[in-house]
C-alpha cells in the first residue's frame, strides 16, 4: 500500500513538472533587426539584399532616413531594396517574425551596393548583414 502511495506521489510530481515547468518556451512573435557592416559607412546610397527565414516575415520597416522597396512578404526568402545613406552598425531594416527565439535561423545576403553616383561596388568587399534581437 505504501509503495502505491509513493508511486502515485511521484507520478503527480513528475506530471506537475511537465505541465508547469518553464513558461514562454513556445514561439514569441516580435521584431528582429537587420544591421549592415560596411567599409564605406555613409558613402553608399542603395543596397539590394535577401533575408532568408524559416517562416514568412510578418512585416518590414526601413531604418531611419531609408526608403524601402520590397517584394510581397510571404515566402521564406524576401528580397529588399533600401535607398538612402547607409551607415554601418545601424539598423537598416526591422523585420516582424513569428518567433524571435529562432533568430539564428534568419540570415541576409547582399546582392549589390551602389554609391551615390549609381556605380555598383564590388562585393563582398567587407560588406555583411547580421540579424539580431
């Protein structure tokens, strides 16, 4: 009889741990930041890039002073064009995502960077994108 009571108590404790453990382990919708690393900070005026994501983006907002052109959101790869003065280590784009905890699954690739006179720069040439919380 005692053994049955002990086993039942253990089952309740283990079951309680499974149900009431850590909260917030599911997806958390929110925003991620896309930042540019550039050897020519402030000397470029346009960039074409693609954000790869595990699920479709929910929104896209350009950084301060930038104008955004984008294909419709909905796939797992979305192409963007930003026009304006591009500064290194600043947020050039804020993207809405279904799960900010999956930040490591988001990446950016640069297709082209243009100077103010519309001349394209050679890539990679020290350019990179990072996606962060």
